[in-house]
C-alpha cells in the first residue's frame, strides 16, 4: 500500500530512504574538491575545532559547514551580539566567528557551488528526518 494510516507501513518511506541516502556518499566525496579547496585558503585564523580533527574535519565536517554557511548566509556580527548578550565576557561562538566570520560565503561562491550546497543540505536534512522516522518505526512501533 502506497499511502497507509501508519507511515511505517507505507512504501513511500521504503523508497525515500535509498533515494535520499544514495546520492549523499558521492556528494560527500565531491564536497571537499568543490567547497573545501575554494574556501580553505580564505581562512586566516584556524581556531575552530574542525581544524584539529584531522582528515575527518578536513574532508567531511568543514565542507559540510561551508555548504551550511552558503545556504544560511550567516550574519556573523548578529551572531556574535546574540552570543554575548547575557554575559559580555564569555563568547561561546568566539572560535567559530574568528575562524569563519571574515568570509561572506554566499557572495564568494559561484552558482554551481550554491546549487550543490542547497542540494547537499536538503539531502542531509531529508536523511535525518527519514532516519528519525525509521528509528521510531523500528524500535517503538
């Protein structure tokens, strides 16, 4: 049955999981050549923790972060104001802002990088949602 009252019995869930997850592996492999090589030379202060995670930070975490920064179009000054609003002496976002805050990711990226970033983030989000639904169906129903 395609549509069922219980989403766990629906064939759509079974078809969407591989459709969302299979393109993620090649996209993870392409993220560093497309995004990492472009944005890594622009970083001046390497204070964020992903620079100390070795190959995992270089090839997976940082390019995923670049894609997220392109999609979200971060306002770093507003983020810093919010982070220090309650206690001006403590800035939990300080290393991240000092590392990535000097770059306007959306204007530095070309159209292909923007499209790739949108597709990458949407597939990751869809995979997370489908993973939660699948886990709920598998273990609680």
